C-alpha cells in the first residue's frame, strides 16, 4: 500500500528502469521482454515439493503446487492458477496465435496457456521458472 493514498501500488505502470534494477537479467528478459527459457533448464520444471509459486517480480501468489503436473514439455505446468492472479491476452508472435498469461498484479510475462492439459480443467499453464519464486509448504510434506 502506498503511504500517501492507502491505494495499492500500481505495479503495472512501473518504468522499465525500475524492473531492470530490481530483477536479475534473465528474469527481466523473460518477464519484462516476453522471453522464454529453453526447455528443461528452469529451476522449477522438475520440482515436486508442496508449496506456492509466486510471481518473481511482485510476490503475488500465482499457482499451488497441488495443481502442477509433468507435461513432458520441460516447463512447469499447472492446471489452474490461484484466485484471480493471472490474466491472459492474445499473443501473435513467432507466427503463432497463443494465449499469453501474465501476472494480474504487475503485468509480468509468465508463459502461455494451452487447451491440452489434464482434468479437471483441460488447461496447461506452461510457465517459465524465471517468472516464479517457489515457497515450500513444509507442513504439507
């Protein structure tokens, strides 16, 4: 919360320079330049611990590990996101039409959502590890 108005800080309109100073270069590239990690290289693609995945830019809770599954793609994949933490928009880059997913709080690029996931949603949120920070739930182990 900002001190002056008690309104939530507007993370989506922070200047590029703010994010360049705050983030590691790879995290900046992926989340602020819509980059993509190579498959099987991100730190969370093979993580199977219980916990919550938060936005690496702003700390917003995004995905619960209980909704993570092995998609065989080399990126962390989830069947759903937490609450209303994620929004999507059409992405026509690289000669394809896909649905890009971004953090609703700060606008960070997370990855893409596809309609080839398992039940119960049939969706596969294919997310870059660089856009996530994992917080293990040691109680649920």
